[in-house]
């Protein structure tokens, strides 16, 4: 059993008095690790270390910061195999994709972020006035468990490059890669106190961090409910906040689009990491005439997916992270069926060959043009809904008909037609005919999916502020 006993504060792994949390392997339900939770005193020590380290770090050269991060990336790269195994054991991400989804994406940030920061460094000249972009100060980064290393790196890497100092409160449910990141930054020569980690509960360690008077900004990724609470708390202290929250993202297939490609790709995006992906395309919207064909394509694809042990290289879909996550998703599915949705593939019964583990079969539910709770509520599970629409206006209204606005997709025979419809979707990123996200493009939400942006030069602005020197 792995034990994570300590918090990374002021350049050292420090013992802590907090209570123990036992983590279970989601595929076997067996106890797999123990995490010692950090206390309020640990948060206070971490913030004090970050505050003390700020003056010296904020005036280091950009090259010095980028070089430390490049060295840390190399250290992490050397452990890519064991990190991928830790994601399979902690979260249930299949080993066949864990390295690409969870490790490579994170390490890429260490190489890409220097380019983004460079776009925002240097002074602007307005006649004789100088406008400098300066680090925002001490940043609290709060991250979830579904992509622990990548989502933490999305905050930590640009913040450090911008010259800010950081206290990270990751999810205590997936600690291994965060310990590796702290070790890598330390071994790469990051000065003590610049980066600190406190594992702890959101309610205790998280809220203390958000309200701490020495924290200047909060960068949060997680659920909409917690995001609202953090915005309230940070608002009272007038702290800058970035919120990357939940989604219920639509995939609109326009008449004449390549239906099999659109359906298969949407299903694949929906099921990634067992559906535990904020930007997952969870709502497939097809023309009335294509509804039956779309359901049968989705059913065939879902039924062909190999569900099982995340450590087996043949596995395509692992379990969800916990019994709580599984039970919430299945309750939402049951409600949809009670409200009249029809099961196209999968369903609430556990896959017959998997007697243990928090497994949910890849599930597709059809409801033609009906709008049910499951089309408005994040399931965070491998469940795709299929709805049909009469015309383009109805498709756009359905796409925008949830409180969220994180991402979306549009499929059409003609790219300009797809772009015209995509411009009317109220979401931070929209994919046209399956195009992948550009690494320098901003990522973030509209409405209940949050505000602020990550990635690209746009994301760097969250960690900088300006100072004007009028001469
Ligand atoms: P969560 O429950 O909101 O937790 C996220 C983080 O916030 C965890 O570290 C959590 O700590 C902490 N937290 C909880 N309550 C807090 C509080 N009152 N004050 C401060 N911190 C608090 O989300 P999750 O279940 O871990 O992750 C899934 C959610 O994240 C989904 O809604 C998903 O859509 C969203 N998400 C969004 C993005 C994006 O980029 N937009 C990316 C990935 C995930 P504890 O672990 O102790 O609760």
C-alpha cells in the first residue's frame, strides 16, 4: 500500500498532523493508498513560504524560469511509464491511453508555456509611459482528480513562468503524479517556497487557501457548485479568480454531414477517461431523419468497446473513480429512463464479466427531441444522450439549452456552414468536423462553465497584472 504522508512546503516534504484518508483502487475496490491530509496550519505555512519566496522569484529572468521548467519536464518524462500506471491505479484511466492523455499532455505544457509567456513579457510603450506586465503575486491553485497532473500543470507551469509563486491544493484522491511534479521541480532547482503542495479537503485546506489574506489570486478547476462557493469567498476578499468548471457539451450533426464519423467521434470524446472529462461531448444532436441511424451507429460502437482492468493493455474503458461517482451517475441514468428515455446501449447493470470495481458499461440513451434532467446535468460517466431536432434553429437552441458553455462540436458537409452554426454556440471552444484543439488556443467557459482562460498567451494574463509608469 502506498503512503503519502507529507506536504511539500518551503522546499521540503514536511510531516503533518492531519487525519488519514484511505484510497481505493477503482477497478478492484481494494484499499490501495493512504493520504495524510494537510491542516489549516499546513496551508498557512505554505502560503507564508510562497509569500517569502515571491520577491526573489518575481525578478528572476524569464530564461532562468523556463530552464528550470524544461529540466523538470525531462525528469517527469523519464518517469512517464510509472506515472501512467499510477493513473490507471488511482483513477482507472486505461494504461493504453494513460501516457498520452495524462502524462504527455502535461509534459507538453512545460514546453509550450514558455512560448505563451514570452508573448506577454517586456514593457509596452505608450509615448513616454511604460506599461509593465508583472506577476500577480501568490497564487492558490486548486485542482480536481480527473486529470490531476495535466490540470495542475495548466495552472502551475504558466504561473511559475509568469513569476508568481504557488500553493497547489490538488485533489487528495490522486496524489502520485503531484508528488512526482513537486519532486521534479525541486530537483530541477526551483528555489524553496516558490512551489508548495498541500493535500487536504476542499472545505478545510481549500477554503483556508481561498480566503488567506496573503493569497492574491485563485485559479480553480472543478465543479460548478464548488466554483460558485470559491467565487463568493474570494469575492469577499476581492481576490482575482479564474474558474474552469463543468460542462454538458453538445455535438451538433448537420444534415449532410458524415454521420458515422460524427457519431463515432462524439462517442469516443464522450467516453474518454470513462466520461470523466469536463469538455466531453455528452449530447449528440442529430436531424430527425438521422435519429434511428445515429442510435444504431452509436449502439454498435458502444457495444464493441472493451471494458475492464485499466492495467490490461487491451482495455479501452476503465471504471469511474469511486462508488459515489458511479452511484450518482446511475441515479441520473435511472431518472432518465423513468422519464421516458430509451436505452440504446449499456445501462445501469454492471458489466457481467466485472464482479468488482466501479464500472459503468458504455451507455447510450435516446430521447428524440425530449429535454430531460440528464441532458442538463453533468453525469461525469460514460453516458451519451442522443436527441433529434427539426431544424437548425432548434438544434442551436438545444445546444445552448443548458446552464453550461464549456465546449461543443459541429459537423457539416461544408466547413463554412459548420463555422456559421458554431459561432452561435455559447461555449469557450467549438470543434469543427472533429478538429483537435490548437495548443495555443485559450480554453475556458461561458456561463456556469466559469470564467477566465487557460492555455496560450490568453491564459498567462490570469497570472500577470500591469503597472503603468507615467513619465
Ligand atoms: P470538485 O468537487 O469541485 O473539487 C475540485 C477541487 O476543489 C478539489 O481539489 C476539491 O477538494 C476542492 N474543493 C472542494 N470544495 C472546496 C471548497 N469549498 N473550497 C475550496 N476547494 C474546494 O470537483 P471534482 O469532483 O474534483 O472534479 C470534477 C468536476 O471538475 C466536474 O464538474 C468537471 O466538469 C470539473 N472539471 C472542469 C474542468 C475545466 O477545465 N473546465 C476540467 C476538469 C474537471 P476535495 O477533493 O477535498 O473535495
